């Protein structure tokens, strides 16, 4: 068996619960997901995704979604694309 190191981290209970449910759907344990993330960091020699401070427009959109205001309901993908003009 390969030698291993222990990682200890603190996180919000609800966030942990939500993420564990997603990992379960993906067939991953928390340890496997963390190792996958670490391997991607090593492969990319940095974070495997872009990290930016959101601009004012994005921050406003985030606030609206959190408050569930300014949302447009659609009946499906065709209706969504029609409303988007695509």
C-alpha cells in the first residue's frame, strides 16, 4: 500500500453535505475527489480553473440569483433559446 499523508480542513457543514451528495452521484468519495483535485493542480501547475474577482455586472447577477429576482422561467430548452434570441 502506498504511503499517505493526512489532510485536515474546516468547512461549513451545509457546504460539506451538499458537496458530498454531488460526489456520491459521481461515484467519488471525498478523499478521491480531493486527490483528483490535487492531481489536476499538479497537471496544470496551478488551479485547474480560472479564479477572478467578479465585476459589478456579475456581482449584481449573483445577488439577483441569490434573491431569486430577475429570473426568467422557460418551458424547456427551445423556449429558453427563443427567449435568448438564439
